[in-house]
C-alpha cells in the first residue's frame, strides 16, 4: 500500500472510530439531543458535504434514479442502525458499542454465503466465524451478567451491525456502476428528511451544552461527510474489500477513546471479547488465495 493509502487507512479508522465518542456526548439526556435529532443533524451535515462531490463526479443523477435501492440502503445503513446505536449508547459505553459493531465482517460473511459465495466454506473463514461468535458471546454474556451493560442496548447494536453488513452488499449488487459517494449523499438526504419531523417535535427545551453541539458538528463533518469521502477515496486505491479491513482499526480507536477521554471502564468482557472479535472478523472476511 502506498503512503497515501496508509494515511487514508489510518484516517478513516480514526474518523469511524470516534463517532461512538461523539454519539455518547451528543445523546446526553440532561444537556444533549435525542437520538433522532442526532441522526437528522449528522446526516444533513454529511449530505451537504457529499452532494457537491457527487455532482463533481457526475454521479448524483445515477444515484437518484436508483432511489428505490438507495432508500433500502439508507434504511439498513443509517435510518435503522444510527437510531439504534444512539439509543443504545444512552445505557452502554461507547467502547462497547464500537466493539459490537466490529462484528460486521462476520455477518457480512454469512450473508455472502447465503448469496452463493462458496469461499465462505474455506476452513480459515469458518474458524474466523466461530472465533468471532465466541468473542461476541463472551462480550454479551460477561457484560450482561456483570450488570455493566443493558442487554437490550447490546441487542440494538448487534441488530445495527447486521443491517450494516447487508446494506453495502445489497447496494453494490443493485447499483454497481454508481459511486459510493453519490449513493451515500442521497441516502443521507433521505435519512435527514425522514427524521426531520422528530427533530422538530423533540427539539430540546433544556439548555444544550457546548459539548453536545461540538459532538454533533464532529459527527456530521468528520465522522459522516469527511469519513465517507475519505473511505471511497481509499477504496479507489486499494479496493472496497481491503478498505473494509479498516473496521478493525475503528474498533481499537473506539475503545481507546472511550477509556481515555470519557473515562469508561475497560471491563473484563471487553478485554476478553475484543481480541476474539477482531481476530474472528479478520479471518472470516479474508477470501482464500487461489493459485
């Protein structure tokens, strides 16, 4: 990988690792926003950043014409997952949320097998799936039994991860010639419009903290607009498959930032489950090399 590729890889890892921190701050019930408002504002900001790029690529029209597939993608990638994660982070740590999302490659591998990908049955990928699930069971079991995390919130993040894993696979198959930037620009616009009524109704009557406002700006500008633009630039250099490996870096950033900045506890569940989930996801997502 070139220096530019490595720079973008690390940058995307950070930009997609920090949103769990931003979300945790933004959804503070005392001086922040509701999860629906957070989703609306971050996607509105992200759309403002990505739409001009899509127009420059001359791809926006193609994404709009494929609105049926983009709408389904938005549902699975943003409308559903981001409200679930935001709601969950009111009761679980940002690091745990980031760790659970690291299971995306495992779910994606399972969906790929259901769509006819025979390489999933390679022994290394199967071992990866097993190890990853052991890690998930360890995290969910230990965190739930110890009382450190709400089981329903954990389930919400896992459902979001399953949505993530199918969304990209689906839209790539349905709109193979359309740029990811254009697809996400339209999807973010749809998501912002979807949550606009909730934003109007739920707008806080309490004083909004400066931290919550900064978190929203960080989410929209860095973790939504800039992150998607950087990822698809990276994908153009090393391919989407290799680019998706940035998931493992995201998780590390999410856990470290939660512990260092928010002073979240580094629990036994995270310590035991994190390496297993990352190792399992890595091997599950690696296709065997053919001679």
